[in-house]
C-alpha cells in the first residue's frame, strides 16, 4: 500500500531519472505513441538583426502536446529520448515537421525564411542521418541551403575522428551547420577551423551577465570577432533586456535571439515577423 502511494507520487514528478522501471516503461510507451500519433509540435523563435529587429531566421523548438499534461517542454523528454534511442524516431518526425512547415511557408505564403533545427548527438552519429535529412528535404521541395542544423558544441567536439567526417558529409548535402551553446563546453579552436561551420551561437550564460560583468562582455566581443575572422555568423542567445540588446549593437554582433526580441510560438504566431521580413 505504501509503495503504491509512493509510486503514485512519483508519476507526478515526471523525472525519468528518479522514476521506477515500470514508469520509465510507460514513458517510453507514451513517447513512442506520441511520435506515431504526431503529438509533437514545433514552436518557432525568431533570430533577428539586433539593430533593426528584422527577422533573419527561425529556430524550430519541439514540444510534446500531451492530451493530459498539455505542452511538455523538451528538457522533460529530449534527454530521455536520447538516452533510450527513441531520439532517432523523434528526430525523424522533427525533420518532417520542419520540412513540411518550410514548404508551406514558401508555397502557400511566399515566405522564404532560413530555418534552424536542433539535432542531438546521437542522431548526428547515426551514419544514415545526412541521407535521411537530404531525402526529407527533397520530398518536400525544400532547398537545403535554407536549413541550418544546430549541434551543441560538446557534440561537435567529442569523438573527432567520427564526428568530423559526419559533419563534412552533412555539409556536402548543402545544409548549413551551427554550433549551439558555444562557449559552454570545451572547444578546440584548431578543430573548429577544420569543421564546416557556418554559424556560432553564443551560449546564453555570457549575455546573462551583461552589462554588469565586463569579462562576459569581453568574451562576447572576442567570439563575435572570432566568428567574423572565420567567416561564420555569430548569434547571441538569450537577449532579455534592452541593455543587453544595446551591448550587442555596440559589439557589432550581427544576429540575436531571445525573449526580448521574440518568444517561441506556433507557426501562425510568426506571420507578423515573416510579413515584415518579406515587405
Ligand atoms: P537551444 O537549442 O539552445 O534552444 C534555446 C532554448 O532557450 C529554448 O528552450 C528557448 O525557448 C530558450 N530561450 C530562448 N530565448 C531565451 C531567453 O531570452 N531567455 C531564456 N531564459 N531562455 C530563452 P526550449 O524550447 O525549452 O529548448 C531547450 C533545448 O531543448 C534546446 O536548447 C535544445 O537543446 C533542445 N531541443 C529543442 N527542440 C529540439 C529538437 O527538435 N530536437 C532536439 N534534439 N533537441 C531540441
Ligand atoms: Mg538551438
Ligand atoms: Mg542554444
Ligand atoms: Mg541550450
């Protein structure tokens, strides 16, 4: 009886690491079901020019629309999916949803946004990934040059002998590559220059301390300079205040993303941004 009660309480916490095997099994089942039933939805967040606010790209962010719990955020299921291998199917669905929406924007609305999509380390290490992505884009008539694949710095830097060739194969399909959360992990600069990287997304933790902490501003400035020197575009993540935006303008950071500039929202909520960019 006691154990049963404890078990019930655990269901509410929804933390895969603290949950019992049975519960993990049911989470696995529910997530598989959610993928099969396409209960995953994409929200989109603008990436803008910090000077003018003009839309430069949109990042796709997955949510699980659970009929019982409502909108579940990626932190509550992406790591679990990665750990259990479900990420391959989840990632395939995300790519389909991205390609479908990008095609719809172009064909039905005449918008041609550059679109960013997050890919987890395990998906990236699947040797079939580049081919699968390529086929999904072709099936929807999406130009690969309009797609930016975001991989975290740690995923890009680990296992160089394996990841290097995978990234080159990916770039050869015509998509662009972004390093996400740059500065939060351990980057080797000599490795970075040898990877086909088009965009550096500077981890939110640096901007979070701006303008109070001059050292963080100096790091931001250095990364913006590094990106420019390597012919990559720098995106500052996590712009929440006007002071942070002004600092980015002062530092000459070309691209920015954050709640101040645009919150993630469903595709329909991006219409105003897209319309302004198109006119
Ligand atoms: P990320 O790729 O670094 O995405 C940025 C996250 O920061 C998003 O959280 C976004 O809502 C949030 N964010 C944006 N601007 C601000 C801001 O100004 N302040 C603060 N505090 N947060 C901001 P979200 O959507 O919860 O996603 C979290 C992470 O989950 C993503 O981090 C990414 O690593 C992962 N993720 C999201 N979608 C996917 C996906 O389709 N596939 C995979 N493999 N991972 C995904
Ligand atoms: Mg990202
Ligand atoms: Mg990021
Ligand atoms: Mg992040």
